[in-house]
């Protein structure tokens, strides 16, 4: 079945630094990738949608200059949290969809900014 | 605005009994409704999808119903086991094709007691 690999699974960084999270589709081509953020006991909130080779579409309230998304190939999308602050600490999850698959989610990345 | 309500934040069920989880939605006409399982610190895992023209869908011990008039879906786990303990997410999808985002409920935390 479809597998999405997300790395790292957890990361701790200092305030002001940048963190990159990778999302790879291992056995299918993901034409569209989604990035979500989830706070404790809350639902997943869509941050942005990216299609391979084009700019990401951000949801209202999500700063595109802070959360840089790159979807340069059909199997890889990256989310970079720039100048991270403690309020950016959250659980980030990617999801990928392709021509023949529905939605497959990565295992998530726990970001802690100290 | 679109709203998804899941019946409770925590549901305790005795092992062997049937667990029933409720999902109600407003201001939405989804073409598909999905149920996912999410374990702590992990990404969601797809369980079942039911289309707007389907009343019921089954998969092993799982059963989902979809009433578009009541705007409600019920998710049943029969012969429940402690391993079924997790958070179950109700997810709405506006259309097929795998290119649209999903709207997530907060989830119901299910605890199966031995």
C-alpha cells in the first residue's frame, strides 16, 4: 500500500533557528501534498496545500514567509519553519495524494522550540 | 462555518462490547466521509471511507453508517479489544480525485477496558 515517510519524528530547536521537515511518498507519485498542524487534543488544521512544481496554497492565517513549503518532485515535499518561536511548538503532519491513492499520512513530527 | 462534532472526548467501553462513535456535521455537504485512527504521537491511519450515496460500509469488525439527511455518521467497532483504544477521527471530504483537502473533527478518545 501507499506509504508516506516523514522525518524527523521529533526535533528540539532553539528559538530563532529554522527547522526543516521532510515528507516523502515511497511507492507512489504524490501530485498533491498537504501540511497539517495539530495542537494537543485538537483537530488537525490544514496549513497549506502544495502541488508538484508550483507554489503552495496557504490557508488563511498561516504565514507563508514563516512556513516555507517546497514540493520540487513528485515524491518529496519539505516544510521549513523559519525563525521558530515557542508558539510554533506543535505536531506537524504531512499527507500525500496521488492519482490512484486517497490520502496517506506521515507519522508526524513533534517540534519543540525552546 | 463548517463544523464537525464528535460525540465526546473520551468513551470507555468494556472489552467485547460494541463501541459506537458519533460524528455530526453542519454547513457542509461532503461527497465522502472518512474515519481515521490516530494513536498518540502518530499520524492518522485510514480506516474506512463512505460515499454520500452509500448508507453503510463494513470492514471486518468495523461498520460505518452515513445519513446525509441527519448529517451524521456512526462508527461501530464490534467485539472491541484493548488494542482498539485510540483516538478516532471523523473526516469530511468535499469531492473525490484526491486533490482536495480534508476537514477533521477533534476526534473521540476510545478506551477499551479489559
